[in-house]
């Protein structure tokens, strides 16, 4: 009786394990909204933010096609300088190994308008 109960439990647990291997993995969440500076005199904007530690942060200027990535330390903090003009749209995401996160798009603020922490939104 006890051995049949153990066999039943083993079969159920084995089935649950097999099903869990078949379930899709959840997508990586998007990065936290970064702080974006207005373009400097040289035409570069600085993007400061945080992604999960040990990943690679990517900033893509959707207006110019420029793409810059930076590996992060354990803290996940990054600072990326990218060529940009006011109101350019920047796509931000990260890679954890070969898996890409969801992305967010932020606007480069106008010259002298301050930090674009809200993605340039009013």
C-alpha cells in the first residue's frame, strides 16, 4: 500500500516536472525608464539608467539608426552616450545572454529643457 502511494506520488511529480519544462518562459521585463540629457554641443545625449546586473544595455536611436551597447556590472547601472538631436526617439532594451528584454522608447529632451526622466513627456 505504501509503495503504491509512493509510486503514485512519483508519477504525479514526474508529470508536473515534465509539464513545467514545456511551459514557455516569461519575457524579460523592460528596463526602468532612464534619465536622458538634452544633446550637448557635440550632438550627443547621455542616457543613464539601470538594468538587471550582468546584462548588456542597448540604446538605439530610431532616427539615425545608431546603436550602442554596454555591459553592466552587478549593479546594472549604465551610462551611454549616443549621437542625438532634440526629440529623437531612443529605443532602450537589454540582453541577458541571448535573450532580449522588452523595450521602452524615450524622447531626447530639447536643448536646455532639463532631464528627460519621463521620456521627454510633459
